[in-house]
């Protein structure tokens, strides 16, 4: 028997009228806005309509279908009275299920995590909103994907992307990455991978690091854009991961060969050879890399470049945050005026060049700085910034002096912008300079630094970290 609601109105008519009103409001939205801009006034009772839909779901008035949600491998069952018209309007998968059913009950089999949030999922179909916790995001996303509720799927992808920095007891970023990889969500996958790469130091120190998969581990080790304190920090974290997960020898050797030993100072390499049980056990598989690293640290890079390919990964720095490679720079009130800053880095990662220093001058301008109006230097090396009006922020990084030691070396400059998200300081953006230029042309192009609550500012200050990555070049091909 069909029940009724309201003042004797048949329930199916009531539901249909509500949905037609919602559909009509959506289709005519542009027309209504146009009327408001002229003489008409828009009366918006959509919230009241949503409340009635929520009540309809809660009371089950006029329901013509029962969703029987069975939890796989258990005896648990959820019974949810629903309305086929609502389900079919929201999901083509439900539409097919409604057409193929033999009675008023539709049996759905779900995993325990999806069954636990199925009532939330159904509520979204009625009301268009849902409350989400970190531990529920994958389950709801899986349901949205399974039943083709694309708006909810996209919303959950956005939620997960925005909540990567959130604190959770066991971590969630690596789990979200594995899930995105499995279902083919490229946006979520790439967002997780970028977060892991840009905030690797904090990930290495978290309990989540031990749960990283072999494939993801090997993928990260190949990247040059990793942001971390040093290559030694990465080796020690790798050692801990291998100790915890006990992978097969081939995985261990592949991981160890991806470490950039040329970026580890020789005194630390000696210590690892003496104290690292992992290195001693697999010494034969990486002996050639260690031998090459010691050659790299002992010989002049110009001499080494005559006989070896110094453009390979073992000689390529990542984005190291230690003081040898760059410096942090906090700019208070970044919209006020131009700022300058000087710092030193080592000439190169080779032990031969580690005691040689390069002084760098950085200029930040909150306004456009034309090429013909760049800062000049006095005889004492002081910056003379040029004031300009309008435009967007610019940053310029140049060496204070030149030296014959620069021969065969080019410098890639990276500016890391930090921000606070969900109470945690994370990397917001990374800008790389081409080796032949002195500024990042797209630096903070979309940032609104005028707002105190700008997502690029921490307590009204701009937090930068400038990294200098010296790269050696093969100069002469040795004769055979």
C-alpha cells in the first residue's frame, strides 16, 4: 500500500513534485539570475526543500524500494527504505538496478567499510551534502565511483586533495595514493605523489613511512624534486624501511642503487661503510657506486668530467634544505616594499669544492620588475632596487661575484614557498629557475599577498627557502 504525507497527498506525487521543483530550479537558474539583475526578486526556499527530502528519507514515506545492504563475509545487513525516482535521477547504475529488479527489494553486497557509510551515501542522493571524516573518504569515494555519482566523486577527490596535510593516527596520504592508483584517479594520485615529494622529511619521520609500497618507494627514489634535509636522511630512512618490511634482495638492491651517494659527504660515507649493517650486507651490489662517489669527492670535477658522465643521477642534487645548499628567507609584510637578502652555498657537492663558497644575492619585489629596470650593484655589492608600480611579485637570485671555479658548473635555483594548511606548515609551491636565467617568470603569479589570510602567507609573512643546485657538465670526451 502506498502511504501519503502532507494533507492527503499521495507520497509518489509529493516526491515527484519535489524533484521536479529541484530540476526546474536548476534548469531555469540562469533565467532567474537574469530576472534578479533587472526587476524581479528571487525567492530561494531550496534549504526548506532539502529539509523535506531529508525527512522523507528518514521516515520512509512513500518508499517503493528497499535497499538491503549485505556486508561481505558477515551476517550484517542494513535495510534502507528508499524511492526509486530519487535513486534513478542520481545514478544510472541505480536506474539499471530498478529496471531489472523482480520485487521491491534490491540486494547490494558491499565491503565492511563501504557498508558502514552506505546510509551517508544514500543521504547524499537525497540532500546533496555529506559529512566526511578522513577514515571515511575512501569508502565514500569507492561508492560514488561504483554507482556513478560523479558530483560526489569529484567532491571527495577535492576533499582528499585539500586534507593531505591533516594529522591522523596512522597516516592517510600513502593509503590514498594506493587507492587512487588502483581506481585510476589521476588527479588524486598526482596530488598525493606531489605532497609526498615536497614534504618528504616530515613523511620520513612519521609512522606512515613504514607502510609505503615497494613500487612507490622506488618511484620516489628516482625523483630529483624531493624536498628533504639531505641525502643521508633519505638513506637512513630507507634503511629503517628495509628493516621493517624485509623485502626481497632484488628490491633492496634496486633501492640502494637509487641512493645518490655522490651527494653524501665522504666522512659520512666512511661511517656508513663501517657501521651500516645493510650496506655491509649488500656491499657488492653497490660497490661500483661507492667507488664512483669517492672518486667524485677526491678529484677535481673538471678532471672527472673528462672521463665520466657527470650528468647522471648520482651527481644530481635533490632539493636539500641543509645550510650547505641554500637558506630560508622569511619576508614580513611582503606587500610593503622591495627586499634583498644574501646567503652562501658551497660551490658544488664534490668534496673537492665543498670548502669553496658562492655568495648569492636575492631580491624580492611585490611589484613587476621590468628587465630594463632590474637592481644594480654598487662597488660594495649592495643592491639598489628599482621601485615600480603595479604588476605581480618577482624574485631574482644572482651570484654576487664570478670566479674561474664556475667553469663547468651551472646552478639551478629553486624557490620553495611554505604555507600553513590545517595547522601544519607544508610546501605550498615550488618554482624552478632555468639554469641560464636569474628569475622565475611565473613566481607567485596567482598569489594574493594583499590578504592577511592568504594561503601563501604564515602569520602575514611570506616563508621562502632558496635552494641552489650546482650541476657539473661533461666538458671533454675521453679518447679511447
